C-alpha cells in the first residue's frame, strides 16, 4: 500500500518551502544592481530611491541573499598586472646589511673599520680599511650564506660575495636565490591580492598566475578598473624604524643607511630614521581597529613569535628613545619608548577617523605587497552584453520549460502535471541553493540550468514508464505505483550518480566557466533527484488517498 509517514511529509514540504523562500529574493530584487556593494548598501539601509522601492517589497526578517552574477553577465573589471620582482632584491639587501655589519665588527682587529658605500639596489658594497684582512672578511660574509631550498638551487647559497680591488667587498643575491625569490614574490602577491579583494566583500573573483611574473585579476560587479587598482594597489607597508633625528628641514642630508621621511600628523616635520627596520609588517599576525586611552580611533597590532622577540629586545634596550612607526614612507607616529614591551603587541595612534583606522587594519591584515605592480592591461567591462546573455538565457529556459511541460502533460496526463509542478519546485530549489552558498552565475551556469530543466524529468519518465508496465501486469493502481517507484529507484540513482561524479570532476579540475557549469549541473542533479523521488511521489500519494481511483491512466 502507498504510505508516507507524517513526519516525512512535513519534512519534504518544509524543504520545498525553505528552498523557495531562499530563491524568492532573486525575483524581488530584480531592479537592484546585482553587486555586493548594492546588497551591502541594502543591508545597511543606505537610502537610494531605487533601493528603498525594492527593499519595501521584501521583509527584512526573511533571507535576502542573491545569486551573484559573473563578469560575463554583470560586467566588472579586468586587470593584467606584472610583478616587479626586482623590488624585492633591494629590500633583501637592506635587511642583510645589519647582519653583515655586525659580523664584520667582530673582526675589526683583522679587517679594520668598515663602511657601507653607495651601490646598485641589488647589491651591498662594503669598504674595509685593512686590505690584508680581505680574505678573512670574505670568509665571514660568505659564512652568513644560507642554502636555497628549491629543486633548481640544490647546493646553491642565497648570497655571493666577491672582492673588488684591495679593500671592497660586493655582496649580491645568487642566481638560484633570485629565481626562488621571484617565485615566492609572485605567489605572495597573488595571495595578498586575493585576501585584499576578499576583505572588501567581493565574491568569486578570478585571480590566477600567468607566466613567470604576471597575475590576471577579474572581479565581477566592481565599478571600474581604477576602483579595483585602488583596492589592490594600496601598499600598506608597515615598518618600525629607529629615529635618528627630527626637524623641519626636508633637505637635511641623511647618513649612510638612513633616510628622511615626512610626518603625517605633524605638517612640516620630517624624521631621519634608519633605513633598516627593526620589525616589518610581514611579521604581523593581527591588526584590529580600536581606541587609545583618550578614546581616539587607533589600530592595535600583534606580532608573531619572531617579531615579538625583536620588538621586545629593542624596546628593552632603547627605553627613552623615539621609535618611528612608518606606513608607506610616512611616519604616522613616533612614540617614545616608555618601558619594555615583551608581549609583541601594541597600538598605532594618530589623527585617524574610525573609517581610516578600520581601513588601515584591513590593509595591515592583508599584508604588504612584496613588490610593486605594473598594470599592463586594464579594462572595465560593461553589463550590456551581460544583459543580452541573461535575456537569451531566460528565453532558452522558458522555451525548455514550455517544451518539457507540454511533453509531460501530453504523454502522462495527470501524472505529467504532477511532474511539471515538481519541475517548477526543482528550479526554485536550485536558485535557493545558489543563493544560500553565494554562488556566482555565469553564462555557462545558465547553460547548466537549461540542461537541468531538460534532465529533471528523466527520473519521472523512468518511474511513469515502470508504473505503466506494472499496470499491464494486472496489478492494482496502488501496488503499481508503489512498485514503479521501488523498481525505478536503482536506475535513477545510477544515472544521476555518474553524472554527479562528472560534475564534481569538472569543478575540481576545471576553472572559470567550466566550474560555473559544474556548480549548476551538480546542484541541479541533487534537486532533480529530490523532487522526482520525494515531491512527485508525495503529490501522487495525496491525490490517491483523496480520490481512491479503481483504475489509473499514465
């Protein structure tokens, strides 16, 4: 006998209702621009007449997540950036100078006095006063070299040192280290760009490496390529540098290893600081907006173990001395060290607004770009072509819907109408799932939805044909319906599981448009099986319980 427990009936209808509620905002917010900024503005209550008109149609207490449209549907920004990997060489050399200086100081009796000379950005030139100590000086500097941990650099070291003349040492990065450094720099830039774009709430960007030193960036829904460049181009390079002097003269000549940097807070004042920082922003593990003891906006920060140790040692040895906090070659604060700070955490104060402190914390958490970016190609893609694609997709879906609905109604009568109702619920559930997971719909994704509409009734066709066969065996209608569902189940599962496996492989191994197609295909399979096995069966059972027909036609 046909029978479905009450709790199962409630669960089936509950899943359908929840799925349709999740899908409904996509119909109500049709006039609102489908961008994350627009949705965020709606959630925050930003007053624009268009958004107010739409918001009034949909209660705030109901789900309001929308299906995101991809770059090919709603437009966005496209950038091709080249990473200036050579920038890292200079910073590596600057960071290495204190280590070389301290090592040679211990050999002063042999090499004499040491002095850093002007040199190219990717090298260090050191002059010693006693030429007879050159061999010992080279031995000491070469002893600072470390093994390069790459497959192409087995046995190589990160630096090379050679003598020029009688009393000059030239230190450079080795070729193996440059190759390894280039790869690390591009990978780091790739990850930082991804984190920065994610921080501002943009979903489903395409950020991938192209060639040795280029990065492709495509972000749907963003206003312009310039806006995207502003998001990813902000360097936010934070360093903590010892202060050597302060004054109003910007033309003061700094010493070797020093530089003059303007102050943000104090207009007209300049700081002379050591070029080599004590700690850098790369050693930050967290940065959050906060308030100082006077209630003014600030940014609290925390270093990792290595940074905390260096920060703590420096504050212990330099109590009473000023310490410059430098952001993008500007001193934002230069507090005097009052006491030892052993915990590796502190606070950045300045003339910040709440918004500025929040933005600064975001940039610091995302990290500093390790090298500059040169944008070789930039395009702002308008949504006009995307709207044409959406309209074409709507037409294709409607045509598929009408054709399938007509075929099922003509072929299977009342049972076909039940299958048609389940098909409509199926599409609603599919959009509900897409909204729930925040998926991005692209043109291939629309193709996946159209394919789902065509495939959705396959399971019902198998079931209805099986019911016809059982009716021909002179079985009663109730028993025929029950056996039709039972015997068709294995074929339905086999067919859909193999297709679902294909969708998973496409998603795992594909990229861009292929993954968009795989997402809608995979979710469509899940919703199709659910509606075919549970929803149509429940409708047929309810109809049969009320009518109790002696015979049925399928």
